[in-house]
C-alpha cells in the first residue's frame, strides 16, 4: 500500500529544511508527467514533488506554477509509488479532498508549527520579505485544514522548534515510508 504525505505549515516552520534532510544521493531528478518536476528514490519508491535546487531559498511546490494542481492530480492517479510534498501550491482543500479519494493508500496531512519568536528569527536569518498579508493568508489556509472535520483522522501536528524536533519529524516520516 502506498503512502501520500502532505507537509504544511506557516512559512518558516521548517518544511523545506526538513525535506532537504530527507533528500539524499539516492534521489534523482525526474519529470513523471509533463511540467511536474520531482525527485525520485528507488530505495523508498518515493516521489518528492517540487524543485529543490541548491541555494534556492524557497523550494518544493512553491517553485512550481500556480496552475500545477491538475498536473499533480494526473500524476497521483498514474502512480502507485509513495508521494511526499510540501509547500503552498498543493496545500488546499480541493487537492486534499482528492487525495482522500485514493484507494489502497495511506494519506496523512502533517502540519508543522513553531512559536512566533522562532518564526521571526528564521525570517530574519533567511532575509525573508513575505508581506503580513501573505503570511496571514497562509495562517488562514492552515487553520482551514486544521478545522476541517473530514481531515481530523488524517492530521498529525508537530512542533518544529529545534534539531531534536526535526529529528523526531524525520524519523516519523521515514518510518511511515518504509511500511
């Protein structure tokens, strides 16, 4: 049975940093369907959706077209492999609802959080210039996911404040993918 794991959270909660820790030399760049860049690990039979170039501040699905969702739907329907993604482009109710229709599939929505002081420090460290309006929009998106009764059984929340928190997350995600 395949696993589909969606990781979301406010900007600065460590989604991209977490994924960069998962990505190792076993991953290769692929485009399983036109215009959908992924990384693939045969070892884990895992596709990570998105772009993760070295030196890019924002990665994952945030680097994809705003209109990527229909392509992602096509891809999910065409593969039996594990799928992992993070970022804003696919974090929405319509795509999450679609994921829950997949048969013979474990679906999980991981939501990361961090204290406001930690987020502010991370924004400063990386030179982030995202507007308050943008950040409030992301807060609303995450709140909508957390309050959706249809998702309650599929959501797992994690604090991501420290390296030890990050290790717990890594162990959890890798453990889920090796089932």
